[in-house]
C-alpha cells in the first residue's frame, strides 16, 4: 500500500522547478528563505496559513526538538524552526520529497536546524521518548491503521510531550470527489469521522487537551480557493510546483468535497501521559 501512496505524490526535479519559479517572480538574485518558499512548500490544505494556526496550537519553544510526521518537502519544518528557534526532524514516505527537502534545507541555511528522514509513519525510524512536541498535517488520510500511527507518535514523544494534528476527516455525505490532494481514488483514501478520530487518539494512549471541528472556520477560504482555481487557474507560486498541474483539479475537488459535506476538518492537541 505504501508504494501506491508514494507513487501518488512522487514527481522528479522538484527543486529546479521551484528555483526557476522563484527567480521569475522574485528576481534572479532573490534570497531563498523559508518565507520566500512559503507560498509553495507547505504541501497541505491552506498552506502557510494552516501551518501558522497549527503552530499556535503546538506552541513550540526555543531549544526544543520537534517532530514533523509527513514532512513533505520540508516547508513547515523550516518555517517552524526559523520562527521558534527549535530543531525539527521531519519524516516522509516519499523519497523525492525527502531529497528536495534536504536540498532546500541547505539552500535556506537551515540544514543545522532541520533534519529529514525517509520513513513510514507506522514505523518511525526514531528512538522512543526523544521529542518534546510533534505535529502532523493532512497525513493520516493515507493511513488505514490510524491507531498504529498515533501509537508511534506516542512512542517517540517524551512523557508530557504533545502532538498537534490537522486532519481531513469523513463527512456525512459520502466519499470525496476524486482525485483529491491525498489520493487519486478511494484505494488510498482512508477517511474516518471526527468522532472516530477522537476515539482513536484516546485508544492509542493520549490524553485529550483540545479537540475541535474546524470545517466551518476554513470553509470560506476553501470556497475562495476553488473559485480562483476555476476562473484564474494556478498562481505563479504554489504546490503545483511540487506535484504538477494536476494540483488545480485536486484543489477544486478538495474544496467541493468540504462544501458538500463529503469531508470535514479537525484540529487536535493531545498529550503523552507522564
């Protein structure tokens, strides 16, 4: 199954496309920084805006070691490390994403603050009790055994450490309109309801700190994004530089699915006892 998920995301020559687009928009001599990359390297719903909201929930502190589960090409990890003065380790299944993240870490001068590992969220290549905080944004939709993922996050957190989640969940009105950003078909899409997500986190051993559905708060932004995609198409800088022009249809379908109650969104903060 993991091979099919990786195939959905994999796309070669990510960094050359990104650099060419940055130079075209910002000038040939423009610096490559986490902020300059932010319009395109936060590969999840609502981009850097969603990362900013998630960081407000996570509250990373200077000097802490933070884990990004499903780190993509490293945008949130670089942004958080640069903003909060912490170290971030990112783990992602897709080798092409890891390779691009490592290269972009070097280009942004963040290689000493952000480490990237290729690996599976169900068997993190990391020791136990190692991280102060962890987060995962729009990753669990590709994972059937969600409790196993949450147990792995629990394992690698220090006692008292927290995990922040931003997840797409199943809505009441049927399957999403495929293809969507996380899956081309239902074969690699594993959505569960917000209630099931809440129960899975507790069953994995976490203590619940905060859990809320965010569908209504993000819906207006999603509708605006769909309308932009339908009328103007892709912007000069965006996630299509990671995965190609298919991103346009993904974003339209993602917004339509949320509008029509086929998906829902949640944010959660949970703590490892201790």
